[in-house]
C-alpha cells in the first residue's frame, strides 16, 4: 500500500498540541492592567499610609503623589490616572480650588478629615465623584471606592451622605447658593458658604496651575449622585450613621468596631488605622463599656444587630 502523501506544514500555523506541549491550543493568559491612582495629601504620614495600602493590591498602582492642589494637577496632567484621591485642606492650592481643573482629566474622590456640610456639597458641585471622611471607612471600603469611582459609581461615608441627603431635601445651603457654572470663574464660583481659605486660589498659584485647563467644564457629579440607583445607598449610609449614634461611639470607635466585626485582630486594626496596638486596646476598652459587652463576639453581635433582643434600625 503506497504511503500517504506528506503535507508540508504551514510555517504560520500555531504549533499542534502534543504530550510535550499540552497547552498549545490555548491562548496566553491576559495581562491585568492596574488601576492607576494619584494620591494628593499634604500630610506625609497619611499619604505614605495610603500609598502603602493601595500599592498592596495587585490591581492598583499609585503612579504619583502630591502635597497640594497644584502638584495634584501637574501629576494628573502628566500621568492621566484612572482616579485621583484628593484632600480638602492643603497649603497653596487647596483641594476645593483644584477640583474644577482635575475632574476634566480624571475622576476625583475627596479623601479628607473635613466633614462640614458646606464643604461636602461644594466638592460635589465642583465635580467630585465621591467623598470619604477619614475614620468612617475601612481599608477594604476605600479600595472598593477607588475601583468604583473609575466606573462612575459614587461613594460617600455617612457624614458626606448626610450632607448630600440634606441638599437633596433642600436643607443644604452651600451648594444651593453656588448654582453658577464652576468653569465660569477661576475661583470656582460662590465660596461665601465655605470656611475661610477654601475654594480661593491666590494669584500666583492661579497663574501656575490653571492656564491649560480653564476651557474645560467639570462633570456634573450631583447629577450622578442624584440618580435613582444611588439614592438608596445614600439613605442606607445615613441610616447606618444614625444607628451608630445610638451607641454614642466616636467616629474612630465606630471604625474600629467595624473592623472588629469584620474579624480583624488588634495588630491588623492598628495597621489599617495607622495607630499603635496600645491605642487600639484603649479604644476597644471604651467600646466595650459603651456597648455593655465583655468580649469581641458579644460586642460584634450587638453592633451588627444579631444579638438576642437587639434591633438594628432608626428607632
């Protein structure tokens, strides 16, 4: 019987699978593109902690740091990140002043100790995609917020959610006064409702930072925040804040209680909150006293509303 005609292999064809190469028929795995973040905070300790926290996630890369609004703008223009974390109170150009020039370049979430309603409302009016107050979120919640902000899903901690809800009900003053377009004036519009020194750029900083961005108008973050899919989350955050107030816990104590309930030990809590273990123990002692608890499990059950006879609600 004659031999079958041998075919010349196509040099452009992929190699056939074989016992020596069992994965030849499968495409190479996709490379994950890291989410690029700029961190702007004038406190070097806070900034270093945020960088360490975010850089520890496989899908997040901190591409630049900044100590004020001008540096944040320059870094954002150079790096074109996916998200900017921005403090409110910084020397030189503060976060509120820098916002109108940052939001055309990248989504911005405020990450700050400033909790005044007027500041929250003005930040949202100027285009911030979220507002997180230090002490009101865990490390995992921060990471989730960074990931969500990139896709236009706003995040608010309880204090910021309360300020937003007050404005939606017509009770807020700061943002209601500032109805004029943010891009219309370099100082960002009406700042009469803000604390002294916020939202106004001095002439030198203004000249240095804003020339190439003045023609842009920021995205309307309030429109996104007012959408039906986000209102329920805002109301949930406000309800949670009210619930916590029943135990008379401070903001820091509430944060630590959340971490206890999530299963963290003292060492993990200390690392997450950037405090010592001794300070964590002192907080826990005060928490146990306020919750009338003698163990972590008992305190967590009361906190989560799962203890016998407990009821988590607004009453």
